[in-house]
């Protein structure tokens, strides 16, 4: 199972796989989700639906489809506490800690840990001593969670368009 970060959807919409020119990508996402290979976390849904564009509409249409997995189970909640403690105890700047913990990223990671899933994001692993921003791959690395980008996901699942 692969859990997708908001930036996977956002960058696809804005750059690589625009809805009007590459509908096959979005159909592929839905097919892989229906096959149980892809999902995201409910807080990512909240991030995607803040806007009023094609992507927010796409997400709203899938609200109760199984695309966006709840994070209210006790295991995910406990793991979120562990992730938050790791971030708070890190050498990150205070605004970086606040920004990270106020979004969907820590929930995505916690849900991936609870499910044994791989996180998919366009963020890259950076210097482990970074202070200015908490990056998903750095947190995943600290918790032993596999992390890859959209292009590696397409390859892993054998996508052909």
C-alpha cells in the first residue's frame, strides 16, 4: 500500500499530469486505489479541499470512496504522538515544528506506520541536521518508513499510459 502526500496530487495537477491533458493519470490513480494499492490520509483531504479548483473538486468527489483513510484509530493516534515528540525534540526551528505539526504530513506518516505502508511525496531526503523545515522523508527515515516519489511509484506499480 502506498499513501500519497498532498504534493503528489498538487504537482500532478499543476505540472506533469494536468486534468485536461492527461486524464489517463487520474483514471490510473482511481484504478489503483480501487485495487487497494493507493490511498491517502483524511488530513490530506482537508488540505486538498481548501481551494476551489479542479483538484479540490476531484478530492471532494472521492471523500467517502476509501481514498482518504481516517486517522482516528488508537494506533495511528499513538504513533502521531511519537512523530510529534520526535519533531518537537529535534533541532528544527520553532516555526518549522509548528508548520509541520499543523498540517497533514505527520498524520500521513503516522497512518503509513500503522498500516506498514510506503509514503509517496515529492519532498527529498535532506541533511539530517536541517533546521528550517521538517521534511517528510527525514521523518520517514527516522521511523523506518519507506518513502518514494511519484515517478518511482509509477515504476513500482508498472504504470503504462
